[in-house]
C-alpha cells in the first residue's frame, strides 16, 4: 500500500502519526502533504517522538508556511499544491485529514 | 493514471473555504478530474470565487448544496475524497495535537533513503503556471457563457444538487448535472466491490452516507493526545460487516488493515 496523508488541521496530527507508524510497521510506504494550520503544528513537532519522520516524504505547503513566517523543519520539503496533486496520483490509498 | 477526486467543502470560515478551493484547483495540476461541492454562501471571498470559476472553466465540476444528494453525486466513482471542515475550537491556554510540545533539540538529520518508494521525482515537472491575470480572464468568460446551462439544469431537477449559479455573487459554474456525476473509476472491479471506509472524527457530523454498490465500514475516531503509545486505541469500529477486524476498539494497526481492505477512505 502506498498511503498518502493529507493534513490541514493540527488536531489531526496525532492520528496521522499513529497511522503512519502503523503503516510503516506493516511495510507500507507513506508520504504526507501538509497545509494550512497543520504546517505550524509540524514545525513544532517533537521529532524525537516520531523518529521515522525523516524517513518519509513530508511536504509542507510553502504558501501556508509563508503566512505564519516559520522555517520548515530539516526533515521536510517545501512544496506547493502541485505536490498535493502528485501525492494523490502516487498513492493507492489516501487519508485526507482536512 | 488520472485520479477522480471529490471535495466537499463543509467549512464555513472563509479562510478554510479559500484553502479548500485552492487545494481543489491545485489537484487538477496532475490531470485529476475534480468535483467540488460547496454552498454558494460559503464562497465568500474573491479568491474562493475565482477558484470555483477557474475549476469550471477547466471542465471540472462545482456543485452547490448541503444535502445528502450531494454525497450521492460526489460518491459516484470518485476514488479520493477530501472533506474540508472548520478547525476545531481550542480551549484558551492550550493547543491541540502535537504542537503542545516544544521541539526537541534538533538532532542531526540524516539524508532520506533515495531508494524508497516515493511520489517525489516520479511525478514532478508538469505544473501549470496560473497567473492571476489569466484566472480573472477565465472567470469573467465562464460566468457569462455558462449561465444558461446552469439555469436549464435547475429547471429539470430542482431538488438535485445544482451547480453554483453564475448569477450569484459567489459564482462558479459548471456543466449540466446529468453530465457531472464522477464517472466510475476504471480501475475498480464491478464484480467484487470493496467497502468504503468512513472515519468520523470526534464531534464531526457525518451523514453516514452509503455508497451505492459498496459495503460501508465506519470507525468513530477517538480524541488523541500528542503522546504516541504502541497499541493505543484510535477509534471504534461501529459498522464493519466483513471487516478484517471485529467491531469494537481499534488501534492504528487495525485501522491500517481496514484501509488496506477498503476501496476508499472518507474522513468526516
């Protein structure tokens, strides 16, 4: 399974993390696209709790990030809605936490 | 492979509606067919209106409505669903999700494994540059040219979800309703339909919709804090005929198993 996780709400971040950890443990590929409020939450995420973050593709919407004036975490990639589209084209399963 | 994506904008906050419409527009960049349902009153900003008009000018569908009938139109053949909601209210003095925790001291970052499966690289390189000027041009054209078709459709079936009317201040218009149901996904088997998995977030009002031809599984998600714990319960499987796990509490591993067995996942 190639799992796409689309995030736009900070409140959904714990579920996204749990799902990602479980999917990876089951051998699935996971990638994220985050926008809106979720980018702020991701910038503040304690990576020590989620060490696998640097092993998956996490793309942050540059427009959303620019609005809040935060720097992206090292383990993430800046992107655009085009990456959102690319992620959904890549995935076999999508969980949209929007 | 071209995806068929449905977005239902249930958010009311203008900023969230804008974000949803911006996402809808962006999702067309890799050739997906996009259908959006949004109440005209929610298209309250120029950006949202422009996005709706641009979508329709590209041949995508923008439906108007809040009723269960919207779901029946959206659900026809769409492979991917994005239900856009408002941000949950956060009690003063606290934050939600994992943002409660200050970032741990940043350890050295190791490069990602370049061999792993990833959407990166494989799918890059075909984005379109949509300038504000060209968007404005298209929206003006479409609001004039398709008005008649919108009105015709409303007369045929007044109770059905209708496209956002061009005469409304928040206009985005589209093709007649009968042409607008998302075609069945070519990759899905008709002989053995797999379930649609509905994930219902805490406090969400889910219409509990059925998808014609597909069994329904439903998981009512739990409120989760930011502390990961192996095996913690993330929700309750309340409808799961034929599911790979029994009804009752499910952890993340069980939820992944449900996803794997499902045809699509809809998060409310």
